[in-house]
C-alpha cells in the first residue's frame, strides 16, 4: 500500500482521503445514473424505436467494460488524478451533449463516450482508495467508498425522475452535467496527485507487468467470480420486473423490491468492510457472501408473493455487501502496486460484460423455459463460480498469497 509520504503533496490524512473519495464516487455516479432511467423515455419522445434504445444501452455497457482495462493500465502509468479528471470531464460533457441530441445515432455516439468516461473513472478511483489505505483498513475503505458509490447509483435515478417530472427530460441532462462539473472541481482542488509509479521509477516493463498479473491466480479467481456474480445481477435487473409482474405484483411494489436490494446493499458496505478487516482470511467471508447471493437469486426465481420477493431482495443486498466489499479488498491486497489499476480495470470489465451477456443469453432461456428456470440456472452459474473461487483460494497457502502481493 502507498503511504502519504509517497504523494507529491503529502498532507491529507486517511480520513480526509476517504471523505474526498466518497464525495467523488457519490457525485460521479449520482450524475451519471440520473441519465439511465430518463434516456429511454427521452429517446422515445423523439421517435427513437425500442431496438435502437436497446442498442444505445448495450453500447454503453460494452464500452465501459472494454475500456476499463486499458484505462486502468494508463492510471498505473500516468497517475490516478489525471485519469479521474479525464473521466469526470467526459462524463459531464456527455450529459450536456445528450441535452442537445435529437437522433439515435447522436445518442449512440454520445453514450459510447459516456462509457469511456466511466471506464476512466471507475477502476482508477478504486485503485486510488487502495493506494492510500493500509492493508489492515482495505475492507473498511472499500466499505465507505462503495457505500458512497452505490448511494450515488440509487440516488441518481430518483433525482433524475423528479427533475424530469418538474423540468422536462432535457433539463435532467443539464443538471447531470452541472453535477459532473462540480465533482470535477472537487477532484481538481482536493484530490492529491500520486506518482505514476509507486516507487518513483519511470522504467516500466508493461508486458512483464501484464503477464505477471494474468499469472496471478487469486486475481483471476476474483475476476471469474465477479463475472459470474454480475451475470446474476444482470438477470435480476433485467428480468425481475417482468417475473414479478407475472406474479401479479404492481409497478410500485416492484420498485420497492429494487429499493430494498439497493438500500441494504449500500448501507451494509461499511460494517461488512470492517468485518472483512477483522477476519484472518478475506476469501472465506467473500465465499460465504457469494453462496448467500446464489441462494437469493434462486429465491427470486421461486418467489410468488411480494413478501417472498422482499425477503430474497433483502438477502441479496446483504450477501452482495459481504461478498463484493471483500472481493474489492482482496484484489487490492493481491495485486502488485504497479498493476493495481490494471487489476481494477479487469474487475470493472467483468462487471459490465457479465451484466451485458446475461441480458442477451438468459433472455433466450426465459423465453424458452420461463423466468423461474432462468433464475435457477443463473443461481447454479453463480454457485459454480463461487465454488471455483473458494477452491482456488484454498489451494493457495497464506505465505504464497503474501508473495503475490509483494511481487
């Protein structure tokens, strides 16, 4: 981990850096996610058809996932602050451009750049949090940061919906852009500039660094289980509303199911982050959360009443808070400092690609076999990923894990 003495302008304490990171995560994701529920409605009001709207969203996830790794590498090489500022500026600019867009090709092009903006910001900020956090505080650091991040993801759509109701669709994008510029200003003024290389050396063998990371079995295990878990998350986000509606649950109550999952997931991040710092092996608590997550996905599939859906969503939020806080800390703990951005880039790629592929693949399963089978099959996929993750970590002795971190 990088200490404050490794910064060009030492001074901010650990608590101050956590506060800055949380403010940036909250501001960026609240501004970006304001647009998500509004863009389809705005596009439809301009006569854009449903297929084109689906392509716009798919492009966003594809680009956000595809660019996360190269931008993670760039943050390792050129420094975190530069990439954070770039990501925030692109995010703000795309919001202003969306307010001016009138055709589906324009929206597609703008959303491609919106994906680039989040790809530059996401893995870089997660790497920055690891850079200043002692290894004994990784869990709680990611707990605080991801709570702010998921808080922004939950708060953004609410602000966007209210703004659209009061001011109209185009004004939502303008407000999103203003929030992005405010967040950019906070980063410009208060985010300390870290050296491009943790030891101050300008000589980097990037090919060797990348080969070393792809030979790092703990990192690959974390990527694998993140992909399989976000495959399940994509199914929940895409098909749970239709499945619940088929069970006679109204739109308002479906929103309550989503709100339960999001709120429990966000609020649980901090206590579960502390918990992952207290246990001797983070992989065990991650595995417990992952298995609970698989059970909750199956629970969604077999739910036939509002109470069953709410219980499963509550369990899903808790298990995600346990698992993903520990996984984020594990990646930072196991990745060498000079490739931490790459490691976090791979993590973000697995999130977006997993969610995108699940919507495409499991839609066919749901059409052929029904939503219950769709969720149960997804639960099995998540369970297999969790067991593979647990097996890989079980075969790695503790001293070897430490050597992975220090290599």
